C-alpha cells in the first residue's frame, strides 16, 4: 500500500518549514532570558532612584553601570526580536515555496541571514552585559574586602 502523493507532498512541506521553527523557539528562549534580566536591572535602577539620596560618587558609579547593562540588554532584546521576525519570514517563504507560490528564492537567504546575524548580535550584546555585571561584582567584592580589612 503506497502513500498517496498529497500526503507525501504535505509531509515535505511540514519537514521543510519545521527546521526554522527550532531556530524560532531558541530565539524566543534567548529573548525571554534577556527580558527577565532587563526587568531585574530596571527594578534595581528604580530602587536606587527612589532612595533620593545625594549624588555620591558611589551612587553615580552604580547608576552608570546599571545604565550600561540596561542599554546592552535593550539591544539584545531588539536584535533577538529582529531575529525572530526574520525567522518567521523565512518560515513563510519556505511554506510559500513549498505551495508553489512565486516568491524570490533570494528572500530565503536574506531572511535566514538576517535571523542569524541578528541572533549573533543579540548574543554579543548579552555577552557584553554579562561582562559588565561580572566586573561590577568583582569590584563590589574588592570594595567589601577593603572595608573588612580596614575594620
């Protein structure tokens, strides 16, 4: 008993469009991580701003560091969303091609290329944010150690 041609054709369409869905799911996972971290940084910024303390050098330093982190995370989120949009465009292009709708084949290259470049950019911005956070943590540990040593 052979499989009807329509079933085989539909299976190929689903297989063709399934690969980019994994890229889309991974990108969504990254964007979720970025937005969670951005929310925590934003909460910390609001907490410091609500204190209303005089502008001490330490407070200014902490605000500058948090702003850099927020900017890096905003870039990561924006690039991650662009990657998701490009991946969605690639999926639609693959489905249209499988259904014999006339679309330019170059579109697929640009959509996938845009998705990969945007995802790499978002990971680069996230790496920058992690480095800034790590450096601040080490600085804070050093300052705490100096305080303990003075006592």
